[in-house]
C-alpha cells in the first residue's frame, strides 16, 4: 500500500511532519534533500514523535529522550531521561526496538510512502 503526501512541499530541511492515513501514524522528515519516513510513535511508550525534536537526522522522543535515526529507524540513544538502571534493564530485555522505516518515493512531483 502507498500513501500520497500532498503537503510534503511545505517541509523544509531539518523539519518533520506527521502523516496520518488509514490508521498509520508516520513521521516524514527531510535530511540533506532526501525524504525519510518512520513510524510516528515511539516503540517504548507510544508517544507521538512529531511532538519531539528532529535534529541532525535524529528524532528525540518527547516523553523520555530516546533518539531514533530518521534514515532507518534504528535506536541511537535509549531512554536518556530515565535512571541508568531502568535504561539498562529495559535495553537488556529487548525493549529498545527500532521504529518501522518506510520507503519514500518521489515520482513526477508526487511523494509516496510505501507501507
């Protein structure tokens, strides 16, 4: 399935926007002239990532400070705002899951996210 994003032209470098279609919450971001899309909810507490911070290719969760790579959804830092014991424990039992990452395609001035 693919979703067309009509508002993508409003997105500027180092910005992100939320795309919500057919019960899929997605974050679309622009990094170095290329569009990337990942799941719009944190894998830890389900917080809306669009309410966080996007900088230098990383999305920081507004709830607990975890950081995710916009290019592939991988975890860069895990629950930074929690005590180290909790951070280590949740990581050791595998709760530090990456975000789903989606293919983005620009065709004839139309942007599509494949989910």
